[in-house]
C-alpha cells in the first residue's frame, strides 16, 4: 500500500497501479499510477522558443489535479480519455517524436503520474524535457523531478484565491503555485536560449487572462515583476481563452477577452518592468488550437 500525497490535494489514497487493477481508491485526479496518454505529436502552438520550426514533442496526459471549469483540455482532464501506457512505451514515444524532429519532449499535465514518468526519463532523452503544468504543485513532487526536467512551463492562473476556489476548487492556489514556481526557478536557474532561439533551460510562467477579471491578471503580473529580475524567467501573457469545459455555467467568463480589456492588460504588462516574454495575438482565441485527443502517436 502506498498512500498518494503527490499533489497539494493530499488525498492520501492508495491509487491502483493500473486502471484495470480493480483495487485501491482514485483520488482527486481520478487516475491510477500508470500514465494514460491521449495524444503524442509535434505541436506548433507553444511559445516560439518551444515550438521552433520543427515543433514541440507534446505528450498529453489524462487526468488533472486542478479540474478548472474552463479547461480547454477538458476531454482529457475530466474524463480520463486516453490509453494506459507502460514506461517502456513512453520511452518509445519520446524516441519517435525526436525522430520526427521534435525540439523537446513536452510533458503536458504530467503531475499525477510523476512517479512513473520519472522512471521513463532514465536515461534522459537527447533533447530538453519540459514539465508543462498548472502550477499547483508540491515542493516534494518538484524535487522528485529535479535532474530530469530542463524546462518548467507552469501556469500562474490566479493571484485571487477566491477565483481559484470558485473556478478550480483550490483556495490555496496562489500560495502553493508561487512557492512551486520559486522551486522551479531554483532548479533551472536563469533561462538559456541556443543559437537558434530555442529554450534549452529555464522557466516560462504562463498566465491565461480570464474575461472580466483584470485585477487577477494584474496581481499575477505584479508578483512576477516583484519576484524576478531581467533575464531570470520568461513570462507569457495568454489571450486564448474561449468558452470550454463547464464555462457555460459561469456567464461572467463564458466569452472571449475583448479588445479593450486585453489592451489595458497588455499595457499594464509593458509598464511592469517585465522585459522577457511573450504576448498573444487576438487570433489565438479560437478552439482551432485545441488538438484532437484521438490517440495519435500513442
């Protein structure tokens, strides 16, 4: 018996090794211990220093420790859609993506499977490995990743814990996520780009603007500006919010970010002193960028 305390939910349940095991209890993530993968393919929708010209080798895992009501990947974060794979098969997937030209291996929402995924990263792939997560991570789990992850790509979704509680059921989100991001930076140090402008090491903090919640975004920008200095981290202000998941049950966010609120927040970012990072064009706010979770590459 092994009680699970991987994520800040601290469920303490005995998760079964496989979905077919028939014993054990599923925690908040609704996942067994062996990874479930919904898609593995080259992806071009990440930041330019991640996607490059050949694409990022993304591996989309099912399940999640947050379950945000507006999740754009709700088909896999809530439903568990995907195929259970062995550690050996994961290693084969990495090799197949690299053979197709992937600049990196991009592990999307891997936290609930971190114990087994770490085993799949020994020996290390021949390209940087990215932990692409919601930011809601324990320090213990992050230290387990140390030495296996070269790039962290966390969200910093909320500075307002009331919103975090309402939309993600995580009333302690800001404290947990900011502590986690500091640990990520401790591991990676200042970001490094190669001669082609590809990220080889470092941390990119992402923030998705929620419609009608400008103060939440300003609080995130303020924290980043006050915590890090130039050339330490990259910050990505994202405009790609479109009604997804259960957003239709929350009218205040069941829309796209409009030009007026985005322009004000973009200017707030420019005035903040944050120099290193990215902003998204209006065209990013479309569900065309959401990949098909159809088992490709699995």
